[in-house]
C-alpha cells in the first residue's frame, strides 16, 4: 500500500489496484503539487462538505466515473450533481472491493456554500478509517480534540494517522499532540495547516510535542509505503 500527501488535507491511497483520494481539494489549494487534469481517482472519500475538502470532487468524479463515499446527506447532494455515490454515516462501516471504510465522529461544521450564496446542509462531519492489506489509516478530517479518540484507537489499531494542526478551524498543535496520544497511532502526519493565514503553523513544533509513535512532516507529493 502506498499513501501520499498532497497539501492541506488531500491524501491519496493506492491499494488493491485502486486509487483513492480523501478530500481532493486541488483547485485553489496553495499547498498542493497536483494538477486536476492528472488526477484519476477510482474512489473519492469525503470527510465533510466544506469547499476545501469537497474541492474538485464533482468534476473529478464525472470525468473518471469515480465512486464518491460520503455521509448520506452530502452523498445525496452530490448524486443530484450527476455523481455516483455510496452513502454512509458515522459509526457505520462497509466492505468495498479495495478494503473497509468506517466513518468516525468529528467535531466541526459541514455546510456547503453554493454559487448563489446559500449554505446547504452537508450532513455531519466525520473522520475516516480505511482498512486494507492488513493496515489501518485514519484521516481525522477537520475536528476538535475529543476524548473518544481513545476509543477509536482502542477499537482500531492505527498504522498511520493524519491529524489537523492548523488551529482556528480545527485542533491546534497542542490538542493534536494529545489526540495522537489518545489514538496511539504508530505514525502521525500533520495536515490542514499553512494553506490560509489563520492556520499558519510550524509542523515541526507539533512533531516535538508527540509522546508516542513516530511523527513525520510530509511534503506535498511525498509518500509512505505501508
């Protein structure tokens, strides 16, 4: 399994002959190394409905026939946009041909802002567990620190966790370091920082706060083999 980071909260997983993107925010992402025309996802997983996470989902899914996995409310909205979806909700898991996906709680918003300056209800935000090839990857989405992260780690031993550290909209470095302690992940990667001025952070300071496991700051385009 190959896992790569592509700026902000964009994560790519290559497993079982499938290319999976989590939160493919590419257009307008100052931190990404990707061009939309080069991205060919088989599957897209969305943590929530905000534009910096849904990103280029509709155009990518239409162009490539991608399956979009999202909470049921967001999935319905995207289906109306001509996208093939699989609806889920928090606490639920489903076995796909590439592996199992489970949605976990996250504490954040999830409104989708339309071109008409309307806010469409986007369902509840979530974190995502992707379990494939005997490994477990956790993408926390956008979230505050919450104590049930301990339960997530106890129920699902995590090989690689992606945690937001930007503060302002999500956990900051100190809370994210405590989240890593709760999760007991073998390896932790900071995400959701430096894309916009309010979330400017030094990721190495987050790494220095970690008590357990290994921390790694991934540059856009860098990958890890699991």
